[in-house]
C-alpha cells in the first residue's frame, strides 16, 4: 500500500481536525464559504476534477493511474459542482480528554461535492492558507458534502475514527448514518457522548502510552477498539476525515478512502 502519510490513533485524535458541547468553534467569517466556493468553481479546479475522474476510471479497471491524461479525456468528464461549500467539523481531542467547556468538535475544512458526466461523485476539500483558500484534497464519494448539509439548525460533525456522522442540536447528539446509530442509537446527551468517546480514545491521545508503544488496531462503535485490520499497515490507518472509496492526492490515486493519503 502506497501512502504519503500514516496516522496513528493518537495523531488522529490529537491533530488539527477535530467540535462542541454546545457550539463549534468558528472557522472565520461567512465570506469564507463564498471564497472557498470561488476556488472550487475555478477552471483549474475543474481541470483537476476531470483528471481525478479519469484516474478513478483507470483505478477501477485495474490500470496504472500515473499515465498522462489527455485534454480530451478531461473534457469528456465535464465535471460540475453539486451544491454549496459546507464546513466540515470533526471530534475535538480536548472534548475527548474532558477539558472543561471544550466544544465537542471543531472546524476541519470546507467541502463541496462534484459529479462527472459519467455519473461519478467526488468531494473537494479546501483549507485556508494565509488569506486564501486552496484545494487540500479530492476524494471519491460525497459524504463530506452531503452530511454537513443536514445541520437543520444544529451542527454536523464526524467521529472519523469509526466514520460516524452526527448532528449536535439542542444539547443532544443524534445519528446521521448507520455507524453513528450503532454508536448512539436514537441519540444521547452531549455529556453521555463525551463519556463514550472518552472511553474510546482518552488513553490514545498524544503523549499516551498507546502512542509511545506504537500499538496498532482499529476502532469499532461498540467497543472503541477492535482487532488489528490485516491491511492497515504499520499503524491503524483510520482516515481522519472520510469513509469508503479512495483518495487522489495531486492527481494520483493513493489508497482506499479508509486509508489515509496526504493531500497535495
């Protein structure tokens, strides 16, 4: 398995992608969405999306994906954005740790869905670099674009270690996908949810014995830790921000979506 980076459980929880007991931390003024949307709509992004979809075709056919892509092949994909840019939030390590008043999740990146003329779906991830928004990654599938649009007056966030998506509203955490239902059933209070994630990850935060030992393994909604997955390499490759499918970084398919790939 080729990857540009691997994430341990500790790094996954202790990194920059992770939201709030009552409210998520602000990521910036509302104009950020408009600025990110403009970047996602740019001709250069459309070209990159077209190349992404061609690579995706090749990967699915078992072909090499590092071959040149013609302008005609890119044009044939005719990629278009689907919907608006949305903020993606993710589980907060301070909340897991039990820090008083820590929000349950915090802003991770912007995301917007895209579709090719041949029916493929992808998500464009954007992060802020200085005063500008840039493309962080492109990934097959549409979870990061679809779920954040279901806020319904609350906040949507992901527990990426198990690929669960939740809505935080009126002091309750409710499930938006099947994995989240396994985790919180019909919904739990924020306090109860904190107890759940504390039990799953508190001993795997940065500086823990788990991190220092370099232990490997996966997580499950019910127990927090499962047996080592046979194809996860030298660390629990628990994608910080995704689900099924695959990642393409810099125009090259790196790995399946449940494996982490560095962005370009």
